[in-house]
């Protein structure tokens, strides 16, 4: 079986300036397309409405958000545990159930904080 192309290909082919410009444009377009699909930019915050009293700055990084979430959960944990031990009967069981949900979410937030990449 005969090969049609030389082995190795001829390297002394002359590439015109127009061809190199066209190749650069194609390479740039491919890079933009790959960046668009593989490195998407974060979408703008749609949950923050203009009539909302409290807002979260979109520039805040995820580590800061997770740290604040963890602190808020710890505060809620302290408040509900204080309340639960002042109650009796079924109300106490409800408060202890809420306490358990808060503690589980606090563990999740702390674990996420441990693995988040610091920028």
C-alpha cells in the first residue's frame, strides 16, 4: 500500500501572511468557543430583587459566604438549644428536632468550608 503523504511531512512549505492570519483567527475563535463552554462566567444574581431590604454583594467569594453561613448556623444552634432546655413535653421534642437539623447543616457548611478553594 503506497502512502500519499511524505513521512515526515515537508516542513519547508511557505505559509502566506493571509494564511497565517486566517489560522490565527481560527485558533482565536476555537479558544473563545472552548472558553465559553468550559469556563462559563457566573450568571448575574437574579434572586436579589430591587425591593429587597437585605442583599448579598455579588463580589463576595464563596469562602466568605460559607464562613458567614457557618457562624449563623452556630448562632441559631445556641439559641434553639437554650430554648429547648427551657421547654417540656412535645414542644421540647420539636425544638430538639430543629436543633438537630441546624447541627447537621452546620456540619455540611463546615465541610464545604474545608474543601472550598481559597482565591
